[in-house]
C-alpha cells in the first residue's frame, strides 16, 4: 500500500503541476498578445497592395462527402475578386456520395461563365486531405496556393488582401483569422467559438508577438508554392498535416504571418459527434507532430525561446492526459491511508486554483483584446463562459487522453472528417440532415457517464470528510462528464 500511495500521490502532484505549467504558458502568450495590441501589433494597417504583375494563384478546395455545402462553397469562391486568367480553382473531390454529382453540375455552370475550375477526382483516396492537396498541387504551377475547407466562405477580396503580405520574399504562409457563421446556434457552437477565438488571438498573436513559430490552420490561409516544395510537401503521416508542414517550413527558415484584420467566415460543427471527432483529430495530430518534430526543432538554428514556445505548442494537447490522471488520483486518494493527506490536498488545490485563474486571465485577454464582433465583455459573462468551457473541455479529457496516447505511441488511425450541415445565422434548419451523424454511441460516452456518476458520488461522500478538500474538483469533473455524455446520448437517441 505504501508503494501505491507514493505512486498515486506523486502522479497527482505531477499532473496538477503540469496543468499549472501549461496554463501559465498560455498566460505568457496572453501577455505577449496584450502588449502587442497596446502598440501597433496586430492592429497595424494592412501592407500596400501587390506591386507589379499579378502572380498566378491556385485555390484548393479539398472535400469528402459534402453534399450540404459543396454548392455554397463553389459559388462563393467564384466571387473572388481576381483576374480569371490568373486564378485556378481546384475542387479536390474524394467523395463517394451525391456530392460529386452536385459539384459537377455547378462546375459546368461556372466553366460556361469563364472560370478556370477543375473537378479533380483521384483514382485512390490515399493520404486523406494531405494526399488530396499533394495530388492537386502536382497538377499546377501556380506561384501561390490558398486552401479552403468545405465549411469556409472566403470574402471576395481574400486573395488581393493576403497577397500584399507576400511582398516580403521571406514570407512563406499567411494565416487569416476565422470568423463564425453560427456561433450562437447552441451551447456547443458557443463553446467552440470561444475556444477558437482564443487560438486566433492569444495563441497566434502571442506567438507572433514573441517572434515564435505559428501554424497554418488547414484552411483560410495562403502559401507561397516554393515554401511547400522546399519543406518537402504535404505528408499524411500525422492527422494534422497543416501543423506538420508548418513546423517543417519554419525550421527551414520560412517566415509565417498571422493577420487579424483579414477574416474568413466558417461554419462551426453543431453536433457533439462532430466535436468529438474534430477534437480527437486535432489532439492526436498535435501529439503525432510533437513525436515526429520535436527533435528536429531542438536541433535547428531557431532561438531558444522559439524552441521552447514551439515545444509547448506541439505538447499542449497533453493537458488532457494530465487532467485524466489528476481526476483518477483525487478519486483514489481518499481511500488510501496517508499521514499527510491534508497537506497534499491543500497544495494540489492551490496549484489548480492558480491554473484556473491563469485560464481566466487568458480568455479574458482573448475576448477583451481580440476585436470579436458581438462579444460580451462583461466580467460576469467572461467568468461564466470560461468556467463553462473549461468544464466541457474537462469532460472530453478521457477521449482526448486516448488521442494523446495514440499519437505518442504512433498508432495509425483514419482521418475522420468533420460534418458540415450548412447551418449558419441565416439557415438554422438541420432537419433531415442526418446522413453524416454517427449512428452508434462510442464506448467512451458510457465511460464518461459512469465517471459523472462516480464524481457526483465522491462529492456527496466527501461532505464532512477530509476529502471535502476536493469537493469542488469532484463537482467540476462531474459537471464536465455529465454535459459531454448527455449531449452525445441525446444526439444519438434523436436519430
């Protein structure tokens, strides 16, 4: 029992310490971002328009079974304000449903209107999105490449606006900020928008302000073609091909830019199953990229600070694993004999409180400094939304921990697309749009439901006991597991 005690206590302390370190890392980024916004920083005016002959530009649209949004996507990019003789549109269509028929009809219409648009169908769907991008790129000699997923609606001035940043020959990629077409649709979309807004303010802005590496987000950005080729092209050995190529390119010396003043509207997932698959892919992909790239980063000529920030960037997803370990340890500690339970509990609670305060500051900075349209900046709203988001993210820690471990140990899994249902502020109708829903309930949902019951029980059991020190944490985990499991079950039974 003494050995078990030591293991549980040490694991609990290390996990909460890691959570605090990652939270303080985010706070440091928030401070860098806030400082940049006090001067010119992210608010500096856009560069002068591209001077001289306009370069050739390729718009790549990778899709797979997007029958609800493919027509919207094609007609939107056809509005791009750029000479048609300099602009080529590639629909990289790997679909095996009616998406292809819809796309063919719309493309035929656009060709008659004079657009250079190609309907690219690969003989074999190899390498998922990375494979499609690579396949299409080999068919073009365009100087610049912009990429948009099926749920994005780039503005007509996107190409002209972004090209201006490439006047600097060292710039290899420019990422624009995502906007949300349906942020107010449900609690799911509100929480997703809250998290993504933090990424496109504090994280991107803080890293850029500290002259550290940022990343292409898979869509809503433009590449200099030479950068992709120089870094070795698209590779499908991680689920986040965008993060992988971003680090390979910047290690080679290319400069990446993030611009807040150019925004690209997009549709947020409205289904819990979609959020799960998206978060699993992002979490596992980051772990895979870290496993693959960390040594290359530290062996590069980058500054020490750049290496350190880049390491936190790739390892951020491991916070879910530490949350799961922390939850397990505080559930076990009351049932193990210990002569210093109160001291350990007090220490762990203080460290977790600091982590929570650090996250409150980070998201407060994001919302107050990020220039997000319609954001409620009242302290009450910011605290409530941050706590609600943290609870939902905590509820996903079991599934995301599995993703982290698979990424670290190199287990290969398929790229699971995020369903898009054409749900926007103007169109909230999803009745009948069930074709892409997950019909079966993932086993992890039942584990989360059991965890919710266990932590509710622990909260009740702890009253009047020494373990009451963890009562707030028990309730927090109970709330998180309850929300994510019940949302998943409700969605499954609705089908």
